[in-house]
């Protein structure tokens, strides 16, 4: 039959739980990286640092990091500081419809900088910018346009 099972001592196991000398498998990636789009916004668009976003939402800053990783918010790096446009937030929450709009555009192949540019570009037919329309409870029209952009 087969050979008896080899006894593995504690010294043969590294802190990750894998046996020493065992081949490593998987993809190595940084789980702490927070995606940030290039700052394509006009200088007059207010961007607040992530700790201030967390305070406004009443959440820990790690939750804000997760919102960005999950694509519910977009972050930019302005003057070396990671932040979120204040237009993306109400007094205590993320603007209704923004996460869904971001998802629609990402699914259509748009990059974060293109999404930011679109959200802050004036459209006379809305009127105003798509982010202003979302803030003004015209989210259905903004999402309809975002869907149409994917085709």
C-alpha cells in the first residue's frame, strides 16, 4: 500500500498555516490598497479627506475604504490626500442612486476618471450635471442615461 503519513511538527509550519517548503499558490495582491482615480475634477469641486467622510457618515474610516473598494464611492487623490467629492454626500449618507450609477457605468466599461468627468460635466438637457440631478431626486433620468451610454 502507500507509505505511512508523515508527521508534521510545529517547526514545519509557517505562521500562515502552510507547511514549510510547500509550493505557494494563489494571487498576491494588496488588500489595503484603496483605488483612487486621477483628479480630473475642476479645482472648484470640493473634495474632503476620507476621515471627514467617515465622520459625516457616522462610520469608521475603514467602512469608507470598503465603500470605495466596492465601487459605491469614487475617491481622488488631491495634493497627496485621498478624498471624496462633497457632492457625493448628503449630511449623513451617500447620495441616493450614486452607487447604482457608478456600477452601471463601470459595467459599461468606463474607468473611474471617465465616470467622475461625466458626473461633473454640465448637460443642458438635465439641466445641470448628473451629480446635481442625483442630488435633486432625478436619479431615474441619470440612470437611464448611464445605461444608454453603455450601448
